[in-house]
């Protein structure tokens, strides 16, 4: 028993020691790889806290001091002076200067005892040029008093011994592949009612549009942490939803036309009310056996000609409507592919087990992925059918269908590709919410049958125990059991600049368990590997960062610069202001700020352009389907101070 107790104490001590040893710069952010080798503080060219401009500034400071000291002092002390000045560039600068917990100014680095005594004995004349206040007293201080004054509160971070500390040097990495550990979050916007999407238009404005499930859309400027008080668009009267917990109806998604900069067109996916004439009589419902609860609608809108931060509610042009038999499983994803066509993800109509077999029936649009050409050039023609849609020539099939056999796809991520190589560009991965056993992640493919309601995950569903006789079914790239989570929230591929270690990682979550995961494809084998992603503890996530988030992960979104945001809420009700938009941050390494901040603009828009379009092949129709996640209790995976190491290690465990 005593032996186990000692082991526990040692493990606790080691854990606390390791978790505190995270790199951090003087601006309280993580280190980065400079764009080019430093000419002055060259020892930090591979990984550190200085930009090219910072390095030049430190060199100028060094030369300025040179002009002010005696030549004998300079010859004796220039090496020490350079070492001290360059600690500004150390990946552990915040720790060396003892400012990791506050924004105080400590101009003198923390020194190890032997080094301090050498400095005091030989070069204390240079102290006033580094720290004027300390320099005024250094000659009246004893060696012991001086070294006590400049020692680091945490001896592990004293200079220069930290350079040989294996725990610290082992944490310094400029790797850009598969090295993600625990993550932090940066709170951007709060007090939202079920924030359902966050998307940025391709117009260079750096705006991000945030939608609430009730039917309100707001314009935000994430670079400024600013959200405009007046809604961009209010369609609450058209949106059908309730304040009931877990109601899946509402506003779902926004998609900006690829030519948005010139035509100002955007598209909305939402559930709406039936007209009086659309309600089924009891006789009609008994005859068909299919109820009718509401319909989902995809509509085109344009921006106001008076203000580019306002949508024109009167400009709505309905593209397609689909009747929904039940309140749930509405799908809700919408985006333009790299081919310029509009992709619409429609759920199976709701209830359990797809009772009407909609997902496998290609004569209806429920349980499908649709692909439309909305560039008709004629407002009287809502859409055209792309010539290469897979079932365009199939008898009895709806030509709009691009893929089928889906239950309730909730959120997809379209990869914009690696910024340098372009690898991965165009990949689409979606989360399809399961029923009894599995949640799955699917790679979008033309003509694919994803198997619902024949199978769930890769297991035969229900009474059909010989499901493979149905022909070729597209297997998910990953699926997980309900012991892990019960309602997948599809994510986004990270392709931003600020977190290089996350490059190419598909980050997604589970609505009900509150857990985060990352999928990565091996470029050689084309196999996908999954790992759970954990939040760092408060020892790492500080100075504006947090490891805490509300329990329900509703969605993910990206800024114009492809930085990744997570949308959460504390209660899945449309009348509760408990939603947040949080930016995902890797505390271990950031991108070079000189590159990441290039081209950043804070301009406010107030002028708009007019419409445009192109053509294809003809058709247009109507039929039903949609959905957001369900509810239950959560298990937010946030690591406490004493468990960050454990969580970081567990993050490399595949499910």
C-alpha cells in the first residue's frame, strides 16, 4: 500500500511538472517557425517567438548598447549581452521572464545561479542597459542579493540550464504533421440562441455570418471580435421551429454563391410552414400512410442594394421545397462544390428506421444528397440538372440525386486543400447521425449508396441480416459506437495559418457526449485514422484561452482565412441565450504572425453589386427533408491541471 502511495505521489509530481512545461511567448501565444533564418538571434531560427522584424529590432538594441559602453566592457560582455537579449525569442520566453500568468513587464530574464554569478562578477555594467531600475541598484547589491532578485520563480525555466532540460526541449517542436496534442479555445461570441452555422463569404471582407436556429443571421468581424447588432436577415416568421428542447426544425445553413463578390447571391436551407392547401386531410393521410409535418426549403436571396451588411428579405426565390413527414431528420447541409454546383443534404424524413424506405428509394428526395445547377439565367427556372448527375438517365430516379442511402447528415467539411501543395482539395467528409448503434463519417462520392436503412456503420440493420445482397454499399471512412457518442456533428478540415500542426486534420465532434475527434487521411494508403482530441487544462489555456465549453457541440465553421470555429450551447433550446462561437487554438505552436496577419482588413462594407448567372440542362421540382443534433447529457473532455499529461497521451489513442 505504501509502495502504491509513493508511486501515486511521484506520478502526480511528474505530471504537474510536465504539464507546466509548455512553450509560450511574451505575447502569451505559442511559438512558431519564422519565415526565414534570423540574422541576429540565429539560435531561434527553427522555432521561437520572434519575427524577422523582431530580430532586427533586437539587433538594433544590441548595437545601440554597444555605442554606449566602454570597449573593454564590450569585449568582455558582448556574448552575454546577446544571449540575454535573445531570450525574447526563446520558445519559453514568457516563463524565462516570469510573465506567463500576468501581463506585467519584467525586462530581465530569470537566470540560473552559476550564470548569474558570472554575470555579476564580470559584466554587471551591462545590467542598466537591459533593466534601468535594476541597473540603478546593482552596484549596491551583494552577489547573493542580485542573484536572488533575478532568479526564476520556477527553477526549471532559468537560463541557460533550460536549454539542457530534456522535458522542456522535448516539448519544443516545429513539426507540421500529426503532432497535435491537447487544444484550447478562444471565446469570440456568446449569448446566442442555438448558433447553427458560421460561414464567411468569398468577398475578401473577412466577415463571418452567424445563424441562429430561430431564423436570425448576424454579420460578425472575427478579427475585431465584433458582431453587428442589427441582423443581416430575419426570417423568423418563415422558419418553423419551437422552443421545445431538441426540436430539429429551424434555419440550418447558408451558402454563398461562388460569384458572390459580383452577384451578391446567397442561399438558405430552412424548415418552413405548410400552406393551408398543403396540409393532408385525414383521408389523404390514411390513403398514403405518410404524414406531412412541414417542408424544408432552399431559397436564393440577394444582399440589399443599400447596405452590404443587410440581406434583402423580399428577394427570396425558392429553389426547391421537400415535404417532411416528421419533425426530425431534416438534414440541413448546403454548400457549393468546386464544380460550381449546389449540394443539398436531405435527411430521411424522420421517425425510426426510415419507415417508408425513403433513403433507398431513388424516386424521392428524402435520404439523399442532391446536386443542382442554380445558374439558370432565368428566374422562372429554379434550377437545372448537371449533365453528369449519376441518375439523370435512370428510369424512375430523381435526376437531382447525387448520392443516396443517408439517414441524417448533419454537417460536412469541404477541404480547400493544402495552401502549398493543394493536396486534399475538394474532399468532402460528412457526419451521418445513426440510430441504435453507430455514428458514421462518410466521404462524399458520386453515385454512392451509403447503406441506410440496410446497414448502420458496417453492420446489417434491423431484420435484414444479409444486407450485402443489396449490392455495393459505400463504407464509412470511420464509425464509432454509441458508447462513445450518440449524435455525430460533422466538422471541417483545418487549413488555416495560425495552427500549422492541425493542417489537414478533419475536426468533428459528438453533440450528445460533447467529445471532439480528429480524422486524418494517409496520403499513401488512403486510410483514415481517428483520435480523440482533448482540451488542455487551465495551466495551459490561459490569458484569453480556455479549455471549457458548453456541453452541446452544434456545428463547426470557418473564417475567410480558414481558421476553425466550434459552435456550442448549454441548452438545446431556441429560446435560451447559451450559445457560443469559439475559435480552436493549438497552444503548442502557431503560424508565423507576419504571414498569418498579412492582408488582414477591418473594412466595413456598405455598397453592393447586382446579380448574374449561367446555364446547363433543364428541370425543377418539389418533395421533402432536414436535421440538427439530438440531446442528452455530456462529457466535456477538459483536462484538469493534474491530468493534462494523461489527456495529451490519451489524445493519441484511436477509438
